[in-house]
């Protein structure tokens, strides 16, 4: 059948009535494969007038018979399909060509006057000329108001692999497609970037070439996938329409070169496996040749060389991995699992590009799925390999370091003891810098710092925040009558009442002298007032022997954070309320609005 196609200028088949696709108001997506027929123009001679004027002599073959993948073919392919749009449709519909590596696409749509309108796109055209800014090719379809059947012709041409996956999407479904695929590809490239950066950082610290080769392999594979999925042309080189195909071809050879470089470094092919070294050299040479040919020669030939080397890469690496396992190299076992999975993905994708199997969701995405699993396993294997190398280094230096370790043991013990003492001192100094030495509460400065933090949190998250200032009534008289040690006992007793009355999230500090401050996050004015009243009663019930159980009272000032006036000084407001409490007779709670 392939020989017959090569010998004939046009593809001819028996007469058959093409199926007509129907788009109803409830339709969101329609695979056009059953409705599409194709015609191969190997002479590049046919025009739209030839196809529409002589349908009886130029017959199309159904895509259901030929499949939608035709391999590396420079012929012009014409796809024809007919659609009946329901006259009740209320949204736009788009033709989606889910293969971004086609050089030229021209959609011919009936204009209602016996002629056709043309819409051109493809890698040979600037990206900005597309109907929609999307990585794949999209054509807006314009249904006839009468709901009549419309026939479309799509002319396709490429120097690479010819694939014709056609789908019709509604505008709403197309947005969902862009969102879902964007999320999936974002995850894929995110994993690639994280692993690549981790390997690059590891190389900077360890200076192990294995990490650098892995980072370069991930970078080359990521650039290849960006080219393959159309993101490269969309975001990285949208103005380089003349170089798109050359960059795509070069990216394949790039993956081959750096893939073999990484695998050879990991499996120690360069040092131990002489029989496989030459396979690596030859295929890396093919990769370099395809890259040069992509830039300075016929990139359609370069694609074939690069794709061939890419298909041979997994089995060659697989065989050398098995040899490493047999040689006792333990990390190669996981490497075998990773490349076994990648082998299946690359083979499946390669068969699609050569046109030997039909393209569907799984075959089209097999390389991405397999490569994601592969790089995750390889990342783990790389860590295992580093661990293996470290174990070998430890084993080699263990005897030599034993004497030095014994010699330094006494010094290390002394240093450890001094370090422990220093840490304890630092911890004590840090605690003294934040807490009041007598009560253990936060000191003045630490209380102010906590207030600022809680106020910012309240402003950001929109919850209530209250401040309560507390002052012991007639404290000076207590000191004058019973002495300062008794006054200290009173302050300690009240601090204990405060800490026992608060939640874990609340903050209590000694603001200065006989003054205390309470910081109450997520607490309204009403709750803060109730808490202050409860504490006031507990203080009034205290019995302290050092002051002959003399009744003690305290005054309270309450202020609440106002999100509309976030810069208001809450301490000043609470202090103002405390002053009013003192003026109005002490032993009471006053709220300052």
C-alpha cells in the first residue's frame, strides 16, 4: 500500500459517501476522525478549485482507514470534512489541530457564494497571526445562519512528521481544555525545573560532574518538550517563524547528546564498559550531526537522523544498564526501572512520528508520562548513587581516620562542653532580654514588640484584638508600709493570677513597676471587659501574708483595635481608660472606645 502511494501522484479510492458531523446546541467537543477524508498530493499541484470542482475524479480516503499519523512525508495532505451546525447554536466553535509541529495549514471555508475564504497558520507564519494565542492550531468556524451543511478543506504540509488529529470544540469547552492541559503541563515542567535546579545546586556544592550532566539532560529534555508541545514557539521564540522547525529538529539531537552524556557518567560507561562506549560515541555523534544539519542544512533530514538516534537511545542504555547490574553496580537496578519505563514511552512516540501506529491520547502523551516517571526515579537513583559513593569514600578513609579521631577525642569533648556552656549562657541572656527577671512575664520592650506583631496580624486577617492595661491601686503605700520585698511578693502574686487567667494565645507582660499589660488576640471589647472583671475579682480576693492579708485592688483600662484606624496607639487608649478608672474611684474596669 505504501509503495502504491509513492507511485501515484494523487491518492484515489473507491467512491464512498463521507459522513457528516452534526454539532448540536449541547455539543462541547467532537472528534472529527470518523468524518474526515484525506487526499495525498505528492506533486504539490492541486488547488482548492481542483478539489471542489472535480470531486468525482479526485477521491478522498477516510481517515478511519488511513489513521491520523503518516510519518515523515513532504507531500501536501488535503483533509476534507462536512459539518451541519444546528441553527440554535449560541456560542462559537473552533477547529483544533492538536499537533503544533506542522509547517503550513490553510483552512478553506465556504463563503456562501460558491467560493472559499482562506485562513492560514503554521510554523512558517509568525505566531501573532494566529486566531487565538494557543500552542496548537485553532481555526474559528463560522456556521451558516440557516443551519445548512458546510464543507471545509484543510491543506497541510510539513517537513517533519505528518499527523492530522482534528477536533471541534465549543468556546467554553476550549477554555476548560486550556485550563486542564495548562495545569498538567505546569506540573510536568515544574517537576523538571525543580529537579534541574536541585541537580545544578548539588553540582555547585559537590563539584560532581554527574549532577551537572543530569541538570543538562533535564534542560535539554525540557526544551525538547517545549518545542514538541508548542510552548517554545508560543513563549520563547514567537518571532522566529523561519527557525521553528530547525529548533525543533535541533532539540531532538540535543536530548540524544546530553542523555547519553548523563547515562554514560552514571553507569560509568566511560571508565569500565568499553564494549558499550563506542555505541554511546556513535549515537552522540549522530546527535551532534543532526544538530548541525538542523542549523545549516536540510532540517527534514536532520529530524530523521535525530529521531532514529532517539529511538535507539533507550535500548542501548537499557543493555548497558543490565551489564552494570551484572557487574555488581547496585544503583543500576533503579536505573533499569526508569529506563525501562522511558523505553516504552519513547518507542510509542517514535512509532507515531514514523506513522507506524495511530496517534491517540496515550500514544501522543506516552513520552511525557514516561519521562516524568523516569526523571523522578532517576532523581532518587542519583541520590542513591551519591550515597554509594559516600559509603565507598567512608570505607576507604575509615582506617586512616581512626587514629586521628582518638587523638582529637579529648579536644572534641572539651570543645563540646565549652559549646554547651556557651549555649546555655546565650539562652539565659536571650531569656533575660525578653522577660522580666522577677515575674517571668514579658518585659516592656518585648511586650511592645508582641503588640505590633498582633496588631499587624489582626489588620491582615480581620479579627478582633484587645489591649488591657492594669495598675495596682495604692502600691506605693504598700511599699512604704511593708517594704519593697513585700511589694515584690504582691507583684509576683498578681502576675500568677494573670497568667492563670489567660489562654495560650494571650500575651501578658510587665509594662513597668506595678503596671501590667494584656494582649488578647481574637477578643472583642465585651470579652476583654468580662475577662478584666474576672481578674479584678481574683486580685481583690488575694490573701498575702507579707502584707498582713491587706485587701488589694487593681484598676483596668481596655482598648480595642479598630481596622479602620490601624495606626491608633492602643496603649495610649488603654492607658487613658486606666486613668479614668483611677479618677472614678479605682478597683474598676473602664473601656475606651
